[in-house]
């Protein structure tokens, strides 16, 4: 008889734990984004143009190099910094110059930012300069989006796919 009571007590205890876990898995409700708001996430990981163009070495320059380092073309490692700008409804919410990573300044430039905006209709414009030019932008994309409450809009960048990707 004691084993029946022991198993019955364990069943009641485990059922109580299951009820508590079940309640807290659905209540209280939690939202990472406040009510009436949407979130825009900007993620950039892109390498800018090289600061100096690649050039062909002369035969005299090649002869001065050790035989293991003789390449007909030499390229600088350093890259230009990216200039980025994000506007919503004509108002700039993010503008920055992203330096290249790496000890020699030869890596990609990176940015990851989150912005809370009111839910509703918005005109979003993203611009990026990754070349040596001093004004204007190399990539400029504008979309109109209807953002719902608690929606996440991701903005990514891929030059091979045409620039900014809105998902």
C-alpha cells in the first residue's frame, strides 16, 4: 500500500509542476517591442573599395623582390570607410562612417542597429557609399512599407544582389 501512495504523491506533484510550467509558458504576455511600435533592424557587413588601385610591377621592381614574392600585380590592403545613411519618412535616423576592421584596415566594415518606429505606413530610404568618391552614394534604395504592430523589418546589404535587401 505505501508504494501506491508514494506513486500517487509523485503523480500529483509532477502534475502540479506541469500546470505551473504550462501557465508561465503562455502568461503573462511579453513583447520585446512596445505596443503600437515596429522594429527596423539594419545589418551591414561589407568591404569598401581599396584605397589604392592595383598596379602592374615593372621588371625592375620584380627583380628586386625575392623569388617567392614575385607577383606581376601589387595591391594595397587598406579599404575605404563606408558612409551609410538611413531615413524614415524623410527624416535621417542613422548616419555614420564605418571604418574597416582588421589590423591593416583591410577587413569589412560592420554595423548592426535597431530602431523603434510607430506602426503604419513609412517611406524608408537606405544609402551607402563604398568607393573613393567624396560626395553622393553608390547605393540608394527607397521603399514604401506598411509595418504592423510588433513587426520586424530587416535591412541587409549585399552588393552582388543589387544593394539593400528589405525583408
